[in-house]
C-alpha cells in the first residue's frame, strides 16, 4: 500500500509511519511540485486538510484521505471533488482539550489575571479564590471531543449539560439538548464551552441576541471554530456586561489582523489556536488502525458525511 504524507512536519510523520507500519510504502516531500507528482500514484493520503485540498485542486483522484486535523473545512470548499472517503482526526484531542478548558476555568475561578494586575500595581490581593465545585457547565458540541472534556471535568464536581444536533441521553451529562435549546440554556450556566465544528448550520450562532441571554457571570470559551461567533457582537456584549468574560482560541481569520477589536476587547483573552495541537504519535496510531480497517473493508473511525460536513 502506497501512502502519501502531505504535512508541514512531513519528515516526522514519515518516520513514525515507517516505524509503525514497515510494510507501507511511504511517499512524501517538502516540495509542492514533487508532492504533486507523488500524489498521482498514491491511493491513500495522510495530511493536513489545506495541503490535501491543494492537491485535489490539481485533479488527483485518491481513494481515501485521512485528515490530521479534527476540522476538515478546507476539504469542504465549493468546487472540490468528493469522490473519495474522508476521515478526520478523532479520539486524540480529548485530554489536551480538557486541559485547555480547565486551565482557563480554574484561572477564572482563582482570578489569576486580576491578581497579576494587583502584583504589577504592588497591591496585596487577599481575595479568596472560588471553586469549580457546583458550577454549571454547558458543552456546546457534545461529540467525540466534548464527551472527553465532560469526563475530565466530572471529578471537579460540576454539573454538565450538552448541546448536540439532536437531544439524547449521554453520560456524564445531566441532559444533552438540541441546538434549539441553546438560547435558553446559556442563561442557566456558569460556563459555555463551544466545541462546534464549522458547518453552514453552526455559523454566526453566537450573535447579539444570544449573548444578551447569557448569565452575566458566565465565562465563554470558544475552541471550536471562529465562524460560530459574530466578532463585533461579542465585543459589544462584553462591554455591556452580558457575560463575565471570553477566552477565544479560534478566529475567523488567523493570524488575527492587527486592527481587529479582539486585541483590545475588555474581558477577552486570546490564546492563538493553541488549545489542542495534533500529536503526531497519536495521529499515526489512529491512521495505522484505520489503514488496517480500510484494507479489511471495515468501518473507519471518524469517517465524514459530506452532506453533514463532519
């Protein structure tokens, strides 16, 4: 089996794949022209969606693409072919995303930023910190990553609610509601954690009307996709006190333009799309498992339904 690797860190991925699957013929290059030549003769591609999309635009016809990202938006762009099977990275981001969420949730409870300001001003700050115990947390996007985040949050004594495409029973959530319940639920919780993928149905969800319904003491964390948030509406909502603060990891345009209002927005912290980086080792393990399933004509983990967009 010939496998093409189209990755920024292609050398490491090639090394790991050759070690994990010595019988696989691994082809890769850091030169785009050479990569295109190799792609013509490879039925299976492993790599980041933006590079894979570039190869597809050149007319190559692979049979199966394994994305190294959880998001596959570049491969869903209008005009790109969809003749192949597509799988996205699943099962490898849960812990690191949970650690990211906990970092800023605990930082919020312990008022870390305010204490830093006190230190800079040489003011002794004896305020007692708060705890996550008893806090109500809404995870918007209760899929693979959302489920793992919920499991990691459980020991902290929080009450967990979820939002998904349709209502369902799903432990450890008290309840998982449909998207139509989002407007009501944001006013009843202390944390809103957005993990929604980028689909036509999830764009511009967090707008002025929704932010106006937030609990004023709630922290909003967006580690899903930037297009879910109407940027100007979030900035204004923070000014008006509709929510206590926001941690933004993903933006509509990255890197964020220098004149964007997020840089100076009150109560907003930017984290530069750092929440859940792909582990090449974990990614290669997932790919090798999927490759065995592919060769055995069995279901693949993380297979994308093009009609749904995830």
